[in-house]
C-alpha cells in the first residue's frame, strides 16, 4: 500500500466508491477513519471529500462530540 504521507498523484477514488463504503458500514453512520481505512486516501483527504459530498447534498453529517463527526447517506443519493 502506498504511504499516504508521500507526495504523488492522488489515487482515483470516486464519490460513488466513498458512498459505497459509507453505506456498507455495519453502523447506521460512518466516520472519516472508517472510510479512510477502506480506500487508498488519507484521513485528511477523506475528510475533505466527505465535506464536499455534504455540501453537494450526497451525504449528511453531524458533529457529535468535539471535532468528531458522523456521516450517513440517504438511500436516494445519486451522482449521475
């Protein structure tokens, strides 16, 4: 696996793939750490991508404690 601290081209991970990982979490929500552990992106990059997905209305989020956020999707989310 590529060292995420190393500079280089960003791996290609689609919003659909991120949504798939969120939806496949056994919990009714997901976290940045959970998603980052399943795709080839750093926590920072996943946090940025998920924030953009929230802004676009693809997923929802809520701060639950301190800086901790949870994310979930509505089953009607679509990027097409």
